[in-house]
């Protein structure tokens, strides 16, 4: 079964063709990073226009690369939400046009379900598992009891991790997106600025990163006023150590409390080398199997959308042709 999937929730235009929710035949990703870089972040209106310019040729390129004829497709999938409404709409219209003209069923996919099921493209999933979702807009611990059944057991009360990374990077005058730059600086650092950790209530699986971000800004300002500016490497390491400490601790506690068979890492920040290394070490020590996608499948791509779409395909859960883009779509509501 070949599914063609379209992902345009933010600033990546991507089209993939995946067999049986597992084998990637094509996964074309066109990033708009260079366009948005000079604004220091994604400009929604610009993002939608760029999607419009590239979506048609990316669909053609994906079919070309996969060497699959449109007539061989079984369904068309598309990210329904969450994301930027203007961006989502472009993918939605393209997917509907394709499904309509080829007389194929349409499948709406939750973007975060996609990030989680990116792991299905490279590994065998065992249920129940706990997923640590860390991305530009989300920071969540999700208990997945059975295939496609999601329960959010903890989430950020303010900033998402990726958002905190990008804001701290901005304060350090690093280019957008800042995550990879902070990751690199943290590795080069020999010392770390001491920064707080937000544990919240002892039994809580929630997160908070805005206090940490404010602490970074305050430390930078105070040091600058004293005429002794902080080394960016030490700030990056202090920030990253604090983030990783809390993420790893809570994820491992959730795995134990919920009797999970695996811990699954997902989302753009899953590309973070420091986070991966610490999770690998701590999971190995605790005997917990850890799954993480390769870097190219951590950030936004359509192959992960096709992987999640396959869950709905198998159950015949197709979307009506008046399906709407949902900027605030809830993960639990998307469960199969
Ligand atoms: P969401 O998935 O929540 O809708 P998004 O799709 O914009 O948000 P992703 O593409 O999943 O987010 O991830 C992008 C985020 O990942 C950015 O904030 C970026 O800084 C961060 N990121 C990418 N690589 C790294 C890294 N090596 N270390 C830390 N953060 C990183
Ligand atoms: Mg992006
Ligand atoms: Fe994403």
C-alpha cells in the first residue's frame, strides 16, 4: 500500500511516498529557513506563499523519486493540524485536489502523531510506550497504550523546549533556528553557567521553560552591566544541562510509573546530540529500550505523516472532503 503524504504545517514543504507505513520511497523536504532567517523567526504570511510556490513541483518530484505512478497510490494523507493556519491550508488544498482527481481516500493526520510515528519508519514499536515529544511548539510526555491511542500525561505550562532554545539563541545572537547552534556551543564548552531547574510539583510530569529562559537573559544582562560578559559556550551549556536534566528525569519516571516497554523520542529537538547522549546513557543504565529517529526524520517531514496515516488507513478511517485545517487540533482527539 502506497500512501502519498503532504506536510506544510510550518516552514517546511514536504511530500513523501511511503509503503505500508514503514518503507520510505521518497521524502522530499524543502526548507524555508533561508527565507525566514533574516526575520529571526517564521513569518506566517511569507511561509504560506512559499508553500504555494513549491508544493506542485515537490509532489511531482516525490512521485518521480519514488518511481510510483499516481494510479498506484492507495490514499493521500495530509497534516490537518496543529500548525500555522495559512500554511496548513496550502497542504490541505493540494492534498484534496490530488485525492479528488485520482479518486483516492483522504486521511487527515495530527502533526505530533506524525513526529511520534516517525519512529515506525526505522524501528519496531512495542506497546505500551511513553513518547517524549520535544519540538518547536510542543513539549509533552505521551502515554501510548496501544497503536494510535494517545494520552498526554504531562506538558509544558509555558514555552516549548524548541521555542526556549530559539529564544536563548537569539539572546546569544545566534542565527535562527538556534537549537543546533546551542547544541554545538554546549559541546565546545568547558564550564557551565549555573541555572535553575523547574521541577514543579514532585508528582507532576509537566514542564516549564520560561523561568529558565528569563534566568538566562538576567544572567547575560547582569554580566554585561558588570563589564564581564559571559562566554556564550558557558551559557549554552548551562541552559542545555538544565533542559536535559528535567526532560530525562521526568521521561524515565514516566516510563517506570506506566510500565512502558519503550521510551520513544520525537520532534525537532530530538535531533539534539546532548539530549540523545544523556537519554542513551540513562536508559542503558536503567535497562529501558530507547528509540529515536535519525536526525533527518526528527525535524518536519512528510514521511512521518504517511507513517501515522497508515494507522487510519488500516482502520478505514478516512476524512470527508470538507475536512478543515485545524491550527489547534488535539492529539488525544485524533486517536484511532
Ligand atoms: P511542532 O512540531 O511543535 O509543531 P515545529 O514543527 O516548528 O513545531 P520541529 O520542526 O519539530 O518544530 O522542530 C524545530 C525545533 O527544533 C526548532 O525550535 C529548533 O531550534 C529545534 N532543534 C532542531 N535541532 C536542534 C538541536 N540539535 N538541538 C536543539 N533544538 C533543535
Ligand atoms: Mg520547521
Ligand atoms: Fe514539527
